[in-house]
C-alpha cells in the first residue's frame, strides 16, 4: 500500500491527523498535510483508508499494491520436464 497526497487541494482541516495520527501530520508552516508514513505497515492500513475516506477534499489517495514488488529480471531457464506422465509404470 502507498499513500499519495495532493497538497495543492489540502485545506488543513486536520481530519486525517485526527483519524490517523501515526500516518499524517500538519506542517508548522502552512498547516497542510504531511505524510509521515507513505508506506504504512499492515496495522495502519485501515487507518490510512479511513483517513482517505474522511478527507473532505479528496487529497489522500490510497494505492493498494499487494505483491506488486518486482522480483528482478531473471532470465533463468529451468529445463524441467520430470512430470510423471500418464504412462506411469507399474
Ligand atoms: S483531511 Fe484532507 S484537507 Fe484535511 S488536512 Fe488532511 S489531507 Fe488536508
């Protein structure tokens, strides 16, 4: 999961900070949202979804990407072929 925000739309209402203080904060300078954990751990994912749903300006987007980690560009060929075919011997 990834948290994406569009700060240009943030009004600084702070709903996200109230609902998920471990994930969001507000800037001291302009009061706009700051993401503390762009990649939330499993126990904070529900809070991230809730914050996204609560934000009045749709600033927060939660991108679900389970198992999307690329495992490297391996080109190894394993010439297996030892499948027990239909003609199994007795
Ligand atoms: S709830 Fe939305 S508008 Fe309010 S501070 Fe958070 S991101 Fe900004």
